[in-house]
């Protein structure tokens, strides 16, 4: 298992946290998603998966899941 942390913009509430979790859990190989909500700064999203995830794949899952969430470069 690998663990990666992404800084994600656009999360404002616990509903956003749930949306992000559900979106990222649709990626094959992802088993755990933990989000530390920061409303005034990028939120920290930790993802545990069976392989390293490409940030573009993570961004695509976020876009498909709804909301206006973006990985901060």
C-alpha cells in the first residue's frame, strides 16, 4: 500500500468532505480516504491505495464526483 497527500481547494463543509471521499473511493485500488478540512486554506486529502496515483486521475475523479474541487499544484 502507498499513501499520498494532496492539497485540495474548494472544500467548505462536511458535505464537501463526503463528496471528495466518495469520488476518490471510486478510483480502482483506493481503500482509504481521509480529509482534514480547512476552509481558509487548501484541505489535506490523504489517500491510501495499492499503487501511486497520478494527480490527473485524482483530479478527474474529483471532477466526476461533483463540486468544484481542484488539486493545488
